[in-house]
């Protein structure tokens, strides 16, 4: 495995992990979540594997938000199903749309990083 392959893979995995941590933190402690995301963006901008790292981050952040928001909606519906109890939630559709968009962007960037890597690898072997 070449150093470029390892760098891209490490960048993607780092982005995924930091995306999940930042996504969770932004829902619980928004300032901390934003700080984690900004520090990661700064570090990634200084080192290689930017596209793969951004793809992993988008996938991790968006997936984390999606799972947690859907879990909250399901818990509220379960609580509502018991007689004499009520749960009122705000409309989370815009937030779910943002989370889904982040996930799609993460998948797209990951696929672009794979295509770019394969194209570069093919160009070097010829």
C-alpha cells in the first residue's frame, strides 16, 4: 500500500470519527461541537487527503444527526402512545433535511476521492 493510499484512508477514517464526535457534540454542546469541527477543518487543510477526510466527516456528522434525530422522534412517539402522557416536539423536518444533505455530501465526496485516487493510480502505472 502506497503512502498516498494510507493517507487517504487515514484521512477518511479520521473524518468519519471526528464527524460522529462533532455531530454528537453539536447536538449536546453546540459550541464544543463547532469547535471540534473547526479544529478538524484546520488540521485537514494543512495535511493531505482533504477530499477523503471531508467525505468521512460529512458522512459521520450527517449520519450521527440523522440517527439521533430519528431516535428522538421515535422516543417521543413511544411516550405519546401511553395513555395520559404527552410529548410535544418541534418540527424537526428542516434539521433532518440538513442531516440527510450532509450525509449525501459525505458520500459524494467519498466517491469523488475514490475516483480521483483510481484515476491518479492509473495515470502513474501507464
